[in-house]
């Protein structure tokens, strides 16, 4: 994999943490509040990014010197978290908070890397009046859910994946594909994400895996990236 392709991959993906579930058990199994945590890394260097603004509900928390921002929210509640700062493409993390503490790890960076990928694919240039939607589909072990596919219900450029580090048109995670599908130049507004699971599995939105209604509607914003995360098992 070339360094350029790797950076492209890093810019456009987010995944849950596998070691940060520290939610305390409660008597009825459903706490009133959970803690969410955004862990933000630079797409070019992989370094933790300090001083970004993480906005949730009506609160703001800066990322610390570990690139992390921790925030409290009501359990089993739909949420939107914005990560913004100088010289990065604003990134939104959406989902249902569920009943356990959770961590999103996401890579951020300038728009140049994304622009390079779509140019390599021969897709239209990025339209700043439109947005990007990334649908990540992982196994519980945080490996790509091979055979999973994603589709959306609004206009966009053709979907693409990274296969062995190379951007390739298509909406399915084929062999050696990274665990996400990207839709560029998506019309802003509410977008329904439909995920088709691999055989004998089900794909549920993360982190609210125990939510009474699965989270499938995401908001795409002009000039920004929205990340939709699913776990397939």
C-alpha cells in the first residue's frame, strides 16, 4: 500500500474502540446517562490532535493532548457530535447512545486528500455545497465485514471502497477491502443508509446496538463528512 493511499484511507474512516468500555453496571441494566468519547487523530501523521472543538448537544469540549474529548449524554438517545478546527474538514459522528459508554476513533485532515482520491477515480470534483457520507461496517473484532454493502436513498457520486489500499468503485466490502464505503457529493439533508449484511449475520448501528429502533437516518452537511458506523455479527 502506498503512503498516499494509506492516508486517504485514514482520512475517511472511523471505528469504535475495543478496550474503552468502562460503563458501570446499574441495577436495572439501563443507566440514565452514558459517557461518549471522541478520539481524534491526524490523517497525515497519525498524531493525536489537540485543541479541536468537539460539540455535543449544547456543550463543547476541546480535545486534550491525547486527542480525546469526553462527554456525557442521556442513554438510548440519538446524538450528533461535531469535530471542527482550523485546517480540517469538519466531521460529524452520529448514532444512538445506547446503554454503555463508547468511543469513536476518527481521523481528520484537510480536504486535499479526499480531493486526490476522487480525482484518481475519475469522479467529479468535490462540490462544496454537498457533503460526504462514510458508512463503516466492521465485525466485533474491528475487521472489515467482508460481503457487507451500503446504499443510500439520495443522489451522490458513485460509491467507492479501498481494496488493498487502492480506491475502487463499488458499494460492497469485497476481499481485502477496508471496512467502509464512501459516498461523495451527497445532497445535503436527511439520508437513509441501508446496509446489507453478509450471510448469517446482522449489521446494527454502533454504539446503540441495544437501541429499541435501529439508527439508520443520518444528516449530510455541505462541506463536511458524516460517519455512520455499523457492527456486523
